[in-house]
C-alpha cells in the first residue's frame, strides 16, 4: 500500500501552515483570474466582479487581504475549517491554471 509523504498530508499541517497555504492559494487564484480577465474571460463571482471594474490591482489586493483576514480568524477560532478551504481552493487553482495553460 502506498502512503503519501507526511509533508503533503493536511492532517499534519499546523494551523499556521494551513493559513499560509490558504493565502497563497488565494493569491494564485487572484493572479490567474487577472491573467484570464486580460485574455477576455469574465469573473463569475458576483461579489468580486464589480471590484474588477475598479482595476485588476485593486481586485488582487482586496482578494489577498480578505483571505489574510479570513485565515487569521479561522486559524484562531476554527482551524479545522482551514483544511476544508484549502482542499477546495486546490481545486479552484487547478482549474484556473488549466484554463491559463489552454487559453
């Protein structure tokens, strides 16, 4: 039976590491979204779409800043929720990177 290396097991990551991973994944999501917008895509998130009309830099800054706040709050009060968010954002980022590579 094959086992995963301990460095990729979410169960072994500390809340600090999960928070950092969550912010990093959001940063990659924001960067790939900005790239895809430049290629003609549209933002489907109804909360973030209006922010893009202000500018891409504002969008990226706000998205990363909010993810930092969310990560800090979850790390303090609900560290288990960071695991679920990281898993879901890995899927989002994988999809975004796929779109970037194939566009």
